């Protein structure tokens, strides 16, 4: 699972969510992510190597909290 936009670091993701920016989850070729609930994501996007992982809370298709 990935988030859009593509964040280079987990810190950048946390700051964007805290600032109220729209962040969504997607899963290329893996099905549909949950509309509401907890998802595990990784970043940055392929083909760059994944350097961070996080659990996020999704509500109505948008990330509202970064748990770890």
C-alpha cells in the first residue's frame, strides 16, 4: 500500500496529515484499500527503495492519522 502524494519520508507524511492536507491510500495491483480502518503503508513509491513504513488510520478514503 502507498499514499498519494508520494512522500520521501514518514516525517513529511506526518506533517502533511497534521496540516490537514488530503492524503489518500492506494494499492497498485493489490486490490482496493479500506475506505475506513487501519492500513499499513510503505514509501517512497516503487521504483525507489522503500525506506519507511507506517500504519495509518483512514476515514472516508483519506488518511486522518499516522499511528507509527
